[in-house]
């Protein structure tokens, strides 16, 4: 049976597997890396894209009440004034008078520096937005910010989108993109990073409908997490108390996941009222009212916002799928430990591995054309190095659902052996049936 320990050792194993197999590794590593920057490698980018594409298909393409946008990362700084981020998007910060290290005042206990025991300054508010300058002159008039959330573009573009898409309230705008936060204490691998990706929906409604719409999106989010393969017992709702809620929100639920390092926020669901649209209307002098074409009723829509972290989705999926098991070896009656990522099949970066039993040219002659055929249908890998046992272990570790072995019998019977990742059962399949067989299996 799969075993799951709830500790740092498991986290280290996952981080190490990610680096070893090319899912995720430290960024800029040849220069000694850069604190808290991570790069997605060839397998990581496939995994992440599978998450994003499935999300888009579910929440945009499969619905009649949703459209997408892809907005600029750097917006007019007035956006952040109106949204309240310039004033309110801050963390309280203390500095050690001795070693000058900085800490979040609400994350340390006591009044001494956790690093050296020195005396601390009183807390000052530190804005989390990344500042930059537009154009060559570094003057305050040219200050701009990298967006700290993708949401604001959906508010600022609301009128354009409503008019051009001809959607009627209730409807939603979805976006996938990067956001930036100058976190003081990032950490836990890709859990908290200064640069991260969000999948976000702003769902525009009439004020009277907010409670039922909030409940509706709560259920939709759980359905999605089920599709990701996250076990319900690892998911928890945290009703965020008023004093801890973001400045714009009247109700927020954080959906938390049991990560190996502890239970922490995975997704968020917030009722943002008409705060953003009303403030942007006031600050820009443009009307952001919606006119119902049937009732002629005019109003500023209220907003329910489901937010899904992309990187946290990837991390949760990795943690959920990681398993260690005893598997039989080639020697009869003997077992060895295998590590396997038991992804839902649709999430797996590689769907099928083609493994000729040996490097011999006569096998390659048959195996290569099979690979070239399969790769037109599935994400595939061709591997002929090392023993077949080691190659199975490698495919298990990257979560490949099916391995196709081409052996000397293939030359005679025009059939191959297909091995199932989870059951490790092997089946002999005619080469001519292989694509249909795999298509059917991968859809199960
Ligand atoms: Zn110190």
C-alpha cells in the first residue's frame, strides 16, 4: 500500500525527485541560484500546462457564461491606487538593529531577533508590490508596478468585455497569468514564491445573489479539486475572520490542503462586493454600470472571485500522487522499493514510454516506427538505455501511465507488452491495435 508520512522528509523526497527528473529545479543555478526562484523543466512544464489547459476547458470552454482575457502585467499605476493596493497591500515589518535582518512582525514571537537575539525596531508597513520604472529615467513620475494579482484587469476591462462579448450578468471573466509579490519570507519550495501564476475568475452578479453564487462556486472548486485527484480528507475550509480578510472582501474562504510541511492555503474564494468596480468608476470618471437590456435596470455588478494558484495546484498534485511501494523484481519472489507518482492519467506529463528490450539494431528497427506513430497521438518518450527494470522505475517516478516494451518476440508475433503503472500488470497487444488500446485506456 502507498505510504504517506506527514513530515519534512517527504517534502525533501519530492523536491529531490523534481530536480532529479527535471520537473522543477532552482532557477539560475549555474550562478549559485537565486533565493526562491524555481524553473519548471521539460516534465514540469507539461504537468503545469495540463493543469492550466484542463482548468480553461472546464471553466471557460465548457460554459456559456464565461469568457477569457490575457491582460498586460504592468498596468497604469492609478489602478493600484483605486484598488487600494498602494495603501493596504502591506505586511508589518520589523528590523533587527544588530544584524539588520527583516522579519514579518506577525510571524515572530517575542521581541528579540530570531537570528541573533538582537533588539528589534518597531513594526513598519512594507508594501508587497514590485516597483519598477517605465522608460529610461528613474523618476517618481515613471514608477509602475508588476501586478500583485491578476484580478484587477478583469475589473478595468469589465466594460469592454461585457460589450464585445455580449454576455449578460451573471457572467464571468477568467484569466491565467503571472503575478508578483515581494514576500518577506517566501519558502516551502514552490508554495510561496515572489513570482507565481494564478488562474482566476471574476464572476459578476446582482448583489442579491451573492450568497447562493458564493455557495455555487465553492462546490465548483471542490469538483475541480476532485478532478485533480486531491483527496477530500486532505482539503479543509477556513472561514477567514473579518479582521484577517483582505481590504475588499466581505466573506472569504481559504481552501487549505494538507501539505507535508503543514496545512496551508491552496485556493481562495472571496466575495469582493462592488468594491473594485465602484472604485475604478470613481477614480477613472468612467461609468462601469451594467445596463440590463431586458429590464433596463442599471447597476454596478457585485463580484464573486474564485482564485486558484497554478504552482500550488502543481505542488498539491505532486504531494498527493507521491507513493512508495514494494514492487516485485525480475527475480521470482523478491521485491524492491519503487517510487511512483500516481497522477490522474490526464495530468501525467508523459503518457506512454516506448522501451525496446535492448539497444540491438533489429529491435530499434521495429520500435522506432512504433514511437513515431504513437507520438502523433500522445506525449511519448523513447528510452533504450539501462536495464528494463531501471527504465520501469524511471517511468514510475515520473508518473507515466503506460510502458510499451518491444522485445524479440515482437519480430515474430507483431505484438508488444503494455505495462500498467499502477497495477504493474502486463498485457500483450498487437501493434496494429496499440493506438486504439492506449486511447481507450487513457480515457478510463
Ligand atoms: Zn539579528
